C-alpha cells in the first residue's frame, strides 16, 4: 500500500497545501519504504479516466496526507475508502515519520475548509458547513 502527498514541484520535499490544482504527487510505499514522484497529468493521460481517484487507484494509493482539505473533497475521499490524514508539517519526510509513528490524526470534517465548497453544500454531509 502507498501513501500519497501533494507536492509543489517535482522531486520536492515541501508539500503543497492540498490536491486541488496540484500537478505533482509523492508516493511513499509502506512496504519498501521508497518514495516515487508522479505527474498527476501524465498518470491520468495513460488511463481512460482522468479524475484524481482513478490516478490514486492506478498507483495503489489508499491513504493521503495533506495540510488542507475541502469539505466536499474529504467526503468524496472517505466515500472511496481513502483515508486522509492531517499533515503536521510542510516537510514530506517528517510527515512520513509521524504517520509511521501513529502521530498523524485523521482529517475530520470540522477541520475542512468551509469557504471552498461553493454552492454544492446541499450535497455535502459535513458538519463544518452548519
């Protein structure tokens, strides 16, 4: 199983805030302890489906770590059985260490950004919108 992290630049060690508009993805393999960087666009171009969930599935990523998350995106990831953790640092390797030590908590709906939902709140079950 792999853990995904949004990156600002390829081969960077600094996390982007979230996956929205993110072009790069770092993948950490929990078994081999190896890092791989992917272009989200390149992976999606090789697949019939171009959404982020399909990219994550193609890369066998079932866990994500990021600093920020929109309420609708968090609900969508949870519905797809993808666990999202709240980053405690902008440093990729530090977040991996914290995840492996069990120190990263799950991203909860009340932690999500409310203002980013737009007009789609009627389809969202997040408590943070109320």
